[in-house]
């Protein structure tokens, strides 16, 4: 009894087709993953930024954190394009 799935490598064209299909699936998955993680980063930064902006008297640390978050948001949006 063989427990392995037989891969049709008897013909090089079948191998190329399977390899291309596998490459397409992994590339599609990576694009979806990057898009999803960028959206999560944008939402997280937007919530933190709004929380800091609600403060009436922000400290210098809050101002610096707000500048860093704005830059991080700009980078995430530019990288998505």
C-alpha cells in the first residue's frame, strides 16, 4: 500500500502545469495575506491616532507618537499602492 499521492511527472509538460498551478496558488495567497495585513495595520494605527487626538492637552511624547503614527500610516498606504 502506498500512502503517497502520485504526481504525474512522466511528462515534463504535466510537471510544468502542476508547478505553474502551485506557483499561482501561492502567489495569490501571498497577495491576499499582504493586503489583509496592511488593512489591519491601517485600522490599528487609525484607532491609536484617534485616541491620541482626543486628548485635550497632549504631552510632547503624545505629539511625537502622533507624528510617528502619521508617518506609519502614510508608509502603509503608499506601500499598498
